[in-house]
């Protein structure tokens, strides 16, 4: 049987970072994102990464495949192996139709940006931290009582279309924010590369 390699999709990357609650699928996806090279698929590998027996590991990985969170491809994926600082100028503009994108952490520190003046970027990073704080204070109402899952926010126009989206992503207990002007393009491979680079820097397994 020909060797196949595990490719994480954009939707798989989004699901992996949607929250920090314990989840077997999310834990496996984060380990795959953390790798510095795409893994060749084997059931033994999935058992090793999950710590589960053969039946459970097989069922979990099949679920990821069926949901489109991963796929098996004939060639390994070429990863961005340069430092995060060097890759951000290339990756960030690809995530929005406007090319205006900012990456920040949950403390309001700007990790990278394109399309903004430095002063504006610093203020937007602080705004993102405020929005995270607001959401945490009202999480019980929004996510549990009203069942409105997610932590991302948007500034919308009169038609309800986003002018500025504030997208929150979890890596373990840490949160990161992408501020995107215009139409978000999180289906671009740049999104997978970006989250993978963040995982390799900030996650430990």
C-alpha cells in the first residue's frame, strides 16, 4: 500500500483552536499542527499520539477524515520552517481580502501586522484584549445559556457584513487574536501554516 501523509485542513485547524475544553479530536489535531513535518499516516502513529488502543484510535481518526478536518495525501506537506517573525509578513496578507491583518495575544501585545500604522496596530491589539475580557465576563450567558458558541466578534455594516472581524484562537490555555479587515480568507493554506507556527512556539507536548 502506498504511503500517505496527513494533511490538516483549514476547517481542522479552526476546530483545533476553537476552544480550550478537553476534546480528543482537538488534542490530536493540535499535536499534528505542532509537528515540524507532515506525518506519514499509520494507525500505530495515531495510537502513539492519542495514547488510545487500536479501536479507539482508528475510530477517532476516521471521524476526523469524515468531517473533513484532515485528509490523506500522496506527498508530504512542505512546512514553513523559518521563524514566526520572518513568516508573518508573507502569511498575514493572505488572510483577508483587504490585506489588513493584525495578530495579537490575549494581553494586547501585537505580534505582527500588515496594512496598519504602528500606533493603530497597538490600539487595535489593546482593543482585542478588551473584547476577550468582555466575552469572558459574559461567557456563561453567551456560550451556555444562549448556546452561542464561539468567542469571535465583528464590527458590521448596515447589511450585517463584517468590516472588522476579531477572531479568537486557543492554543492550550493561551488565546491569540486575528483582526481582519474585509472578507476573511481563513480557508487559505496560510492559516494552517500560521497556526502551526504558533503551536510550535507556544505549545509543549
